[in-house]
């Protein structure tokens, strides 16, 4: 199973489409979004253009648009939306997704998760402790840091950071 991890798209549909083009080209199975899609329209765009499962956790920029209707985990077509943080098990690996780095660090330190994904800082980060990982895929929008996303080959537990801009992905 291959999963793409994104964060901080901030309504940048051009760059989000580049990530989705990569997903289609590489037969990506699932997509984890660590917050700040920034609007219901961007969530709808993601749902309409990615047919696999989507797991999205709300970020600080999502709250104005999404928090009004989401106070608990909900399903919206192929997307599961978590209000504060989410837990999943993929190929027997327990993982957490959250937007904020402080909460990510707290979850990582519990040692309950094989991987904790987060966003908010816009800066890619990978930290490893034994067989556990704390990962920030960077940001899709290209604000403050170059636009990046991560790919996780779940079975191999292999992570790769890729640039969003099409000329660099091809």
C-alpha cells in the first residue's frame, strides 16, 4: 500500500492538482491530509479528484470553514474527517495524524504509534526513535518553504519527500 501525506494546501488547487496527478500516475492507494486545506471547496475538490480513502484532520485554517459542522469524526464520501487528531491502522501499523506539532510530539512520546504525521509549520521534518517516526510532509502551497509532500510505502515502512512542482516530480 502506498499513501501520500500532505499538509497546508491553503486552497492552492493548482499545486494540489499536481499532487493528485502524481497519485494517479503512481497508483497511490490512500491520502492523509494533516490539516489546513482551508475551505470546504478544497475538501470537495480533493474528494472529487481522488477516489481512494482520504483521512483529513482539521487545522487552524480549517476551523472557520469546517469546525462549524464537525465536532466529531465524520465520513464525507471517501473522506474521514477528524476534528482534532485521528488514529488509523494501515497494514498493522498504528498511526496518528494531527495538525499541530506540539500535539504530534505528545502523541509520538506515548510510543503508541508507529508513525505520527503532522503539519502547521510548513517545514518538512522526519524524526526516528527506534522503529517509530514523527513526520511533517511540508506544505502543498509553497508558503515559507518549498512545496512538498510525502509518500509512504506502508509495508516497507519507507518514506520519501517529493517536491510538488510538476517540473520536479516528473
